[in-house]
């Protein structure tokens, strides 16, 4: 029998940073929304702060073990306005989170959006759910 070292955090979705984004590309992200990732017994949940945006401004895709959240926060400027301070983010954004293959059921990924908070639920597959082992004689 061979024992393999167990790393429970290996299945948790992690941000994916791509070094392939060339500078000068129009679609390059200008900001990254704050995100909390929580592992529950049966799913992973992501909570993404997107204040001032509507659900039509956000795109979500899940492909090949990568969850990508992207969109565009338009700047609402009016002529003649003079800003003394500007702290709110605007422009194109994108976040990609990778999960271990076969740990998430892609058909059951669901998202909701309310009050500027995007919630994405990634249900775990049966093969990665904790299993209760019965003790026998």
C-alpha cells in the first residue's frame, strides 16, 4: 500500500494570473474586483464586489476547470465636472479562478447578483465530497 500526501487546499479555487496578456491590448483588465472564496461541505462559493454594476455588465463562464468573471464598469462623467478625488474603479475587469479538474460539476454552477454583490456557487462533484466510512468488526 502506498500513501500519498493529502493537500486539502489543492481543490480550492485560486486566482489564475496569466502572463500572456500583452500590454496595449484593449481588453486588458484595468482593475480586479475584490473576491472572497469560501469552501463549504458541498460547494465552493465566490462573493465578488461589483458596486454600481448591473447583471448585464457582468459575464461569467466556466470552461476547462476555469471560472472567469469579466465585464466593464463605465465611468459616468458629465461635462463640466471637476473631480478632486476619484477612488471608484472603472473600465474593463476580469478575474479567473482555477479549480482542480473533476472537482466541480460544470452543469450545476449558478450565480446570483443583488446589491452589487455577485455570488457564484460551484457545487462539488460526488467524487470529491467527503465520505463517511463505517467501522466494521
